[in-house]
C-alpha cells in the first residue's frame, strides 16, 4: 500500500518519526484487509523503525507478532528476517552473546531459504558482534563475505554498512589510515544514495573510530578521509577486500 511505501521512503531518508507514523497507519489498513503476509511485512518494517528510535518495547511487540505470522504462512525468509531483528534488539540492549546467537540462526535460515540479501545482512551483523567481542579474524571473514554478497547484488546501502564495519575493525586493529579511508568511502557512498546513518549509529561509529583519529596528525587524518571519499564504489570494495595478511599477523582472536 501507499502508506507502507511512504514509511519506507521516510526511513531511508532518516526521518524515523514520520516513518513510524506512516507504518502504524499502514498496519491499521492491512489489518482491515486481513492480508496476513502483508501485515507481517508491515510489522517487520515497523519494528525496524521503532528499534532505531529506541522504542524497544514497540519493536519487540511488532516483531513477535510478525514472527508468528511468518511461521504460520510458512514464509522462511520472512521468519529469518524476524529472527535477525531480534538480534538487532539484543545488540542495541548490549547483549552481544544473545545477538550473535540470533544472527547465526538467521543466517542458517536465510541460507535454507536461498535469500542472499538476508545472508549478507546477517553476516554484516555478525561481523559487528565479533568485532565487539574482539574476535577479529571471525569479524574480518564475516565482513568479507557480506561485502562480496552485497556487491554482487548491487545493494549500495549494504555495501556502506560493511565498509563502516570494516573501518571499525581496522581501528580496533590499530590500522588508523585504513580505518579512516574506509569510513570516508562509506560516508561518500551514503551521500550518493541519500541514506544517512541514524544518529545513534553515527555516534557509535564516531566513538569506534576515535582511536584511529587520535593516533594520526590532523593532516594525516584529513588525507586518509579525503582519499577514501574520492574512491569509486568499485575501488572501495577492492580496498576493503584486499587487506594484506601481513598487517593482521600479530592480532589473534580472543
């Protein structure tokens, strides 16, 4: 329906208040039409927006109902997305172990359903969890596979997400210039597709890159960021995927 499309458009612009309002109205309409699958999809979209706004209670309620409907109508991919969303909520609330379990379950379900986009998203989310847990080799592998999938699918917002995650991983490993180049490339890509990071995620990214910024001079910081911003999408992907093994040989998973 038009209201659902408006909600998604507002979400992609970063206008989450409008997005939630439009999706709530869309949900009310779908309920009157008794279209279970459309209702579940709207609930899923609503949960995503509510989560970004920090309304975890509304997100969980919507997600629980969506999961139940997807399972009832035997939509394996839809159910997998709902599981992945539960991982998002757990992660936002600081429960990384639970988040990792949800993402692994979602990844398995996506693979069974043949949903490559879903697989890439779960892999990107696992990369974040692994990085936070200091499992750097696992994070690198997850991000690499996710980026390859998103690139083949032409999913630019997904590519930007993985570039940001890879930037955080590089910062955690002491690769300051690499971290800022990747972050600059991701920011440039987001500008091109008009898909800004939500404020909470932007603040977290800034925090994760603090060590990289502090370890470089102002001139070096500006140069690294400018070089990343000047990269084409193809160059940024290649740069992210071709991390020299020698740069990570002294780092071990915890």
